[in-house]
C-alpha cells in the first residue's frame, strides 16, 4: 500500500469487447485480478474501472479505424507529461516515444516508423509517465497497429499519486512488490480478441454504473503512471506490440509541445512522409530544407515506381536522422536512415544528396531473408544503379578499374555491370532482379533466365565492351 494519507480502494476490474458491427458492449467474465484506484481525498468511493477493447476495421479510413473507441487525441494530457523508457530497449527500426502522443495513428497496418515498440532482445519494458502535479484521469486509451503478432496489447498500468518526486528505488523495484510505492490500476490483454487484422484499441474508463463516483473521482488523481509492457507471445522473438498512440484523458486540452529545432516532417505526394532529424547537426538543417527535401520528394516516388512487386506496399513513413559523432557515410536499418554528420558536412557540394538517394532505395527494397537470400553485392549494386545511372548526371557515372574489378565488388562496380546488362539485354533487368529479391527467389540461374548467359560470362562481355570503346 502507499505510504500516504490517501485512501485506496481495491475492486476487480471489468473487461469488455466492443462489437464492430452491433454497437453494443459484450461483457466478459471477470478476471481474477485486482484494481487499486488511488484517490486524492480520504474516504472517497472509487468508480470501478472497465477495460474495453476492439479490433480495427481494415476497411475504415483515417483518422480513426476503430468503430467505437474515440480517435487518437493531439491535445490529451500526455502533452503535459514527460515520457521515459526506464526499463527495456526501444527497437531502432521504430519511432521515438514522442509518437505515442502526437495524436496520429499509423496510416497503414505495418508502418514501423509510425509506431513505438521494444527491441526483440528484451522480454518486457517499463514506460514512466510523469507530470509536474497530479492529474485527475478520466480515461486511458491505447492504440496498436499491426496485422499479425505485433497487433495485440499486453500491459499493466500502475499509479502513484504523491506530489513528491518518485524515488529512484521505486523505479528500480518491481511495482508489485510491497512498499514499492505503486498501486495497480488495470491489466490489459487483448489476445482474447483473436487475430488483429489491422491492430486494436483499448479504453480504460470508470464504470458508469456509479455515475456519481465516476464523475467525482474518475480513475483517480495521479502524478505518475507506470506502463509495464509485455510481449504478445513470450516465445515469439518479434512479438513486441506496435504501439501507435497512448492517450491520457484528464478532461482538459493540452496543446502539443513545440517541435524541437531540427525536427520536421516532409509530406510527399502519394501519401508518403519522411521525418527529418538534424537536432545533433544544426549546421545541416538549411541544406536539408533547401536541397535534400526536394530531392526526396521527387525521387522516393520514382524509386517506388522503379522497383515494384505485385501486392507489395513500400513504407509510407520513415525517418532520416543525422548523427554528430558517427563515422562512415550512412546506413539503413529497417526503414530508418542514419547519416554521418561529419561526412555530409564535407560533401554538401558533392555526393551528399546522392548518398541519401542510395539509402532511399534500401528503404524501398525490404528484401526477405531466407535460403535464397539476395547477396549483399547485388543489394548494394541495385541501390547504386538507381543512384548513378538514374539520379546522377551522366558525367558522374562510375568507371570501374577493369584490371582488378569484378561484378561482385558491390556499389559502383556492380551498378556499372547492371547498366550494361540493362542496355544490352533487358531494360527491365533491375526491376526484375528487385522483384525476385523481394520475394526471396534470387538464385544465380536468374542471369541465364534474363540473358541466356551466366553472370561471369556477362562480366567478361562488359569488360571487353569497355576496352573496345
């Protein structure tokens, strides 16, 4: 129990399904868990908490794909709170914690950059919400967006009302342990809903059966919330929920905090969006705005069109981040492009924009892993082919050192080789190689299927053609 003058009331909380078609609530059997609602005034009577949940409607359009639970709010009390991941590890392929209170749901059912989720290396995580003073909660709503095992939600919410800062030892201990300073508000597990074709939503609200108590105390007054996030399936390495939004409703409107300098979003025709982050490299912000954003706006849709696969939907939203202390040039992890600030600063008048175009191809590629995994030299070669033979001017095209080069050297050499195959045999060779790679069907036989010759024979032809010029 809490060491304070506040009164606590324990009651079993209710779970309910919201039927997408009928519009009524179907109560489930009560679960054997306890709800601890912490009240701001002694001897008050708490309203019982109800946990409602429903699946997304895949056919519904934005802004809300959930039939009954309200749309995500951009002005909830989360804007006035500090969010900190105090245990666990964020997956670098996902969004930062700030996506949880931006008022936006992911615009597709599988958009990593629009969701916060934990790394597959950790079994669970703890998210701390901290206000500068206690807030009376009317409701907590959480939204997840994923079509498969990352759609269901599993978490517990603990509360702490004290006006004093939460002591470090309380954050480091199990919130269920005696003397931890935390009380359980509710437990959430949407797995009984079954498959999540496009995600699910949860609403934790006071039981309106006792309307007076619900209106008077709601879910209680709290300064700290602790979300203990669990894997959907402990046996599934990648079973971490894609959380798109967590709303904290205190009945008031809280304007969003102003964006940090250096962070901005570029909306692109076709429903695409790129989040740029130069907070560590402010000297690059003007170049990003003037040069890189127009380049991305023009070339990302072109890359999507150049590398299609039937039924495949390229990432709708992703990020490009510049790091101040990073070596090298750039890399892409999932749908997150990371650029080395020092290198870009030294190459703004040269290869900087082209280097990002190369990474945009990686964002679009998203090749499968498996027994027929595409070799790295071809993955990089396709990216450089589009860069050097589509984006860059003709005078900048690479000229490999034929005395020691080979088509498997990757990057510019492989790009030049692909250009030869494209011009000589099949104008759609890059698109076909991409399609097979994305399907996980690449083999060395592909070259004979496309040209009637092996890759080694094609390389010898290319070398001879260059020497005859």
